[in-house]
C-alpha cells in the first residue's frame, strides 16, 4: 500500500510526514529533475505502508517544475482515475486558509481516488477566530476530514485509522464552476470572528516592515552565525579534538611504527611525522589529515549550520528574508528568493547551485549560480578559513569575508548590466510564524549531514592522495615554477601555494588546510583564502554547473572566475602591502 501526502506549499506536509514515518527516510530527486521529494515507511495494522511526501502544488495543472513532479508522481500512482486501490491520498489542508486549499482538494476528488483530508494547523484556527463546521465539511466533500496539529501529534492516530477505509467518492462538477463551488463550501462551513493579533503575528508583521524588518534580519543573521560558531567550536573543543588527539593519534603512531616510520606507503597513509608525533594539520596522510579535516575541522560547523538553517526554514522566517532583500537582489539581476540558494550555498555549494531552479529565468539562474560559485564559500571552507585566519584576530576575517561580500555585490551589478533580460517580480507566500517541530528538524539535519558527509569525505581523501603523489613526484614543484609569475608576482604568494590552488578544484576546505604547513604571514593568508574562495568551485559544484548550464555558460562562468580572481587577488596584494 502507498500513501501520497498532497497539498499546497507551507501546509505542514513535512511535519506530518515526520510524524507518520520512522528514521529510515530517503530523500531523492525525481528522475530528470532537481526537485526533491521524501519517501518513508509507516505501519498500519502490522503492515508496512510506503509514504511519499509529494512536492507542494496549488493545482493539478502545473505552472512550475515542482508542480510538474507532483502531477507525475500522482499519475504514476493513479494511472487511471480511481483504479489503484492500493494507494490513498492524504490531502493536507491548511485550516486557516480553507479557500485556497480546497481548490486542489476538488481537483483531486474529481479523479475519484481514495482520499482522506487532514485539516492541519487546527489549533491555529482558534487563535485566529476561525470556526469550521467539521460535520458539514465532511458531508460536502464526501470524505473523512480529520483535524490535525502535526507538531503536537494531535489527530495523527485518527488520520491513520481512516486511511485503510478511505472512500472513492463520486464528485463531478463543471471545471468552470470549481472556484464558485469552493466559495460556496467555505461560506457554508466557515465562520470568522474578530481576534486580536498574537505575539507571533505581530512579530511576523514587524519582520517584513521596511524599518523593523532590517533590524530583525540583521539580528537573525548575526545570532545565527554566533550560534553556528558556538556550537561548532564547542563540538571541536570538547568532542572531536579529544577523540582525535587521545584515541586516534596514538593508534596512528602505532600504525606508523608498523610501517617503519617513513617510506612511500607511510607518507600516503600517515604522512610526515613532526618531531615524532602526528600533526593533523601538517602530516597530510589519508588516515590523519584526510580524516581530521572532514570530521573534526568541518563536520561540527556543517552540523551547526544545518541545524540553524532547518530552524529558520520551519519557523517561517526565510520567505520573510526573501521579501526583505528583494530590492537589493533586483539590483543584482535576480529577485529576493535568490537568498535561498545563497543561504544553502553557505552549507554546501552543490545544493545551493541545484536550488537555483527556483528562479524563473535562465538569466537569473546563471547570475545566482555564478555569485554562489565565486563569492560564497561553503561552511567547510569557512570553517577552515576561520581556523587559519581567525588566530590572527577579527581583522583578518573581516577583510576576507568583507572582500567576498563586496565581490558578490559588484559581480551581481556587473552581470545585471551586461546580460540581456530582466529579473522577474517576487511572488511568494509568507506563512505565519510557527514553532518548529524538533523531530522533523533533527531528521532534516541528519539527512543533510549524511548527504554532505558522503559527498565530502571521498573528495577529501582523493585530494590528500593526489597531493601526496604529485608532491612525491615533484609535479607540484614544477607547476609552481611555471606559474610563479602569476602566483608570486600578481598574487604575492610563495610558489609552494600552487599545491593548495590545484587541490582547490577537488575540495576548497582541503586546499585551505594545505596552507597550514606553509606558515604564511597574515597578508598572504588573507590573499590565499580569498583567491581559493573565488577561483574555481570544487569538482562536485563544477560538475553540477556544467550539467545545469551546459558547456557554453560553464565556460563563460569559468572566465569570469579567472579574471575576477586575478583582479581581486592582485588588488589585495597591492592594498595590503
């Protein structure tokens, strides 16, 4: 048996999905698209039942790629109207916005499929002075209507009880009369009384006001990065570093002794010892630096970032942030919702690039993806920059990230002026503020963290392996000599930094880590960090950009990266001197 969760965006489907399913959840892209949907399993009458969280849609007549995927999943499940008796649709309805939700409900009912309605956010109807005659609504729709409050688990059992006996109703009407019918149903079953705004509603209005919204946005972003820093540093100091220093380092020394303390295999696996000890920053072996970088230096910050991002998503703040930055984003050639892929890119550039699909035009997608690739370092790279430059104080970090922010603005302004076309207007629904459901947040963090680990660790290990091999063969030294006029002349970096620049194509965080053994002064650390952030995206992001935009636009983006990196790196070399 299969259950499809279908409803408009922002009606609480993901929280309901988390309530119905266990921990074994698969997040995947629909074939041929970058639109993601979740699949899980629940248990009804001692049987396993598949649950699919279909992408949010307002209609069965799609107007976006997400809605097209929703319709395809629906048609695959019900190839002929009402004929698949092993599947049920749970139509998730927003109780506080009945009229909008019922438009999709009626379209589903006309397909004569087994269906149950979940009236979600039932608790909020009382706060907003909305009354719904449940019995009358059920008679009108001819299906069970179950009030639910997914975060609190209210109504979930009753909803599951109705799934196996979900009726296939005969609900025929003229499509031209659909909205009139929706209006009639709402008028008959819903009453609205005067209700004063709650504290969350007042905060919601304040956070999108012209003046108040700026202060809220600044406060939220500053608080977010402070929380990320505190959690990341706390995990590194009290959890991961003790594990590596007290447990893993002695074990690796034992392995080093077994390998004779030197030699080709030893240098590949353990790296070079420093005063007879493992130095996770400089040894550069597969089992030392190769594991320390992703798990001890990067993972804590990535975990903290995804936790904060998930909380912001589920509480309803990100759409408000999109509205607040819309005017600025239009000057950069995109609309306010570009802040979503840019925010995702702070965790990892790959999902940031993929999520540019939410932009309406190819021009907007190209501008957003180019800014992401050049000026927005992922959390892994940011963690390494903070660890490397941060020891010199806030001044160095301020120059690095201030430069990247300026590059993002100037780059957007330049692309907006030189590329033909206009940026679309922002039409986004702003959901009310809601308290996040912790279980759903933690599940989302775990899924994102697991995906990130699968993507990052192999590339780090491959990068460490290639660095060691190229270094042992003298390739890095040779390339350093060839590129010395650029590296040392324009950028003011030592020839040994070429190795880090080469490895930046595999993993940016690993490349930053390669600067540690060079013991560079602050000026060169700043320049190297900015150059590594700007010039090429990591191989995974590069591959995604090639797939998304094709060879022509990928070449154009690459040329923009190279020239802007040389200009900014050279400028910093002159100014910081």
